[in-house]
C-alpha cells in the first residue's frame, strides 16, 4: 500500500515531474487512444464496406449462382493497421515537438522559491 502512495504522490504534485517523464507518459496514452480509434475505424469499415460473395446452390438438379453482400474483413484489418501506423508516426512527431518546446522552457526559466 505504501509503495502505491509513493508512486502516486509525485504524480499528483505539480512541478515535481521531469519533462521526459511527462512526455513519455503523454506519448503512451496517445498510443492507446490511437489503437482504440483505429479499431473503431476498422470496425466501421468492416460493417459498411461489402463485396459480393458468389454463392452456388443446386435446385432440381440445376446449379444456380447468386451473390450476397459480405463484410470486407481484409480491407478492415489492413486499413486499421495502416491508420494505426500513421497515427503513431504523427503522434511521435507531435510529442517530440512538445518535448523540445517544454525542454526549452524548462532550461530557460528560473523558478523562484
């Protein structure tokens, strides 16, 4: 119980965390959000993008062909993966820029106590 308090206490105090830790935490949270959003887009594509699946059946000794709409699972998986990779690269650039800006302000600002 005391170990948990020791881990949470510095997080709840302002000005106690380092810029590297904050940006790293921010980056990891962004990756989780990007993963959830890419799954949602993949699910949306799975439900809305269909292709015609050919179905054959016999009736009275004659083979008939018809088509039926089916969800496009490969397109949904590929699009979700591509979206996730693009989102992570963009998020990495944003976090690197944020890190540079925060590090600049941290090194050029004196905090009076």
